[in-house]
C-alpha cells in the first residue's frame, strides 16, 4: 500500500483537497482519497510531494505515426501550407524509433490513454507492447466519389489489422474538405451496422467554412488545383460542420478536433444534432499552424464536453497534455485548473468508454497518478515551468 500526499490533490470527480492523501495498492488501484481535515488519525509511511496530484492524462488527438517529423515543418504557414509540407514529408526513415520514443515520452509525462489517428499500420507493433491504452482512428480521405468504396474498403482492412491484435480501432473521416459525401455515407452506414467511435478535424481554418459557404478560398483553390473535377463534388452549405452533420450519422460518439473557427451557432447546431458530440482542443498545434486559438470560453458557455489533444510532431514541439493546459491558462486565465484537468482526464476517458479505469482518483480505478511540480501553490495554478510526471 502507498500513501501519496501533495499540497493539492485533484480527484476530478470531487473538489480539490488540500494536503490530500491518495491511497493506492501496489498495482496502482485507488483504495481511497483521504482529506486530512476530516480524518482523525493519519496513516504512517506517507510520501509527501510539493505540487499537485491528479489522475493520468488522456490525449485525445495524436498522430503517432508522424513522430519522425519532429522539428521538420515550418511554423505558421496556414493549413494549406501545412498540407503541402505533409504531402512531401510522408514516409522516411526512423519511423519506428520515433514512434517508440513518442510513446515513451507520453508515458513519462503522465499520459495513460491516447486517441490516435493512423493512415498506416506503422504504429501497430509499438501499440501492442505499450503501457498506454490506445484507441486508433483509421483515417480515410478522398474527395473523388468514384473512389469512395475502394478507400472505405482499404480503411476497413487497415482497422482489421489493429483489431486482429486486440487493439481498439474504428474508421473515421479526415476533414470536411477531404471526404466526399459518398465516403461519409459509407462510414455512416458502417456505424449504423456497428456502433463506433468517430472523429474528424473540424473548422481548423477559416477557409474551410469559406470553401463550403462561398465555393472559393485557399482550400477550394488547392483542391481544384489537384483536379478541376473536384469542383463538382464540393457541396454548398453554410459551414463545413453542417456538411459533415448532413452526411455522417449513427456514430456512437463523435469527437470534433481543433474547432479553431467554430462559432456559437455551429456549436448549437451540433448539440441539437446529437447528445454524443465531444470537442477536442490542441492549442499548441493551432498556434504552430495557424497562429490562433479557438474561443474556448464559447464552448464553456455552451456546456460542451471538452477534451485535450496534442496533435502530432508535424505540428507540435512536444506530446505533453500539460503543455497544452499551460497554453490555455496563459490565454484564458479565468478558467479554473480543476475544470481544465477534467477536460484532460475524465472527459477523454468517458469518450473512450474507459472512465471505469481512467479519468479520476476514485476507489477501484487504476487511472495512473500524476505529480505536477513547479506550480503556484498560493493560487493553485500552473506556471510556465510546471512539469508533470508519473509517480
Ligand atoms: Zn490531426
């Protein structure tokens, strides 16, 4: 039995406890969380830490297979510039080593579970032996409706490769501007036949809505430049999100990622459409690519279920959930840490259907115990040099 005490303990499922003591057995299962103010006699053998203790982080958006692109892409190029660099940089050497390194980095910085996007089987061997829990979204994209069935079948075959070795996987579309309505309908039908988790990159750039709303802009030009026939398959809707919700149904839960340019009316439309929508922010990636951030206060006001992701090494300097929280608290200092930590733990675990194991310091769970050091103990907030580690 281990008794872990810190200046402030965040059970997440209940309010923070000053000088709380987390009692865990040797396998990491929580026995109880003790509030010393309401407990008479304290146990002996307490290990004391200065900082915050919280459950392990759930990284809700990553592309582990792109880890070899660390430091390779120019920053702040906008999304079209990013896609262009992506086309040139896929593949390459050292893919396996970089995936293993990224997995180990996440383990060390307090991550316990990851929702990871895959276009290839490159990550299977590492995920199989990893101490982290992975759900893999096998990503499909193609704007040509004539190729929808072939692309969908290939996606199914890749997802099967993950399932064959007992890794959780489902198939998901890349982004509104890279999937035909035919491909979305095939996905929708497959979700109808078998309830599945889904995700999509959503409103990452202003141009995305522009393409659907006005049939113009950089992304529109980019797609037409690839093939002029693409113009015929671009639907006219008010927003890119509307296009997705018009064609994608029956998902078990849908995770909308980035949401950098999502407006109040889009949030309300999505919430009216389904009770099973979650939102994921990757603020450091948004700054890397577009040098902007989503209006996070808007999502709080609408009681959205918020989660946090790092995106990949193609658009981030680290795969650390704490670094994402630090960026949010710098730009939105009024958001309480307790609330942000819930986004980074319990909400993601609930999306993955793993909140019986991860997400909070509650009896019977095995959520991983994270210590955040170099914090402002007086105000209970993060600082620029705060770091997280597993204890
Ligand atoms: Zn992404």
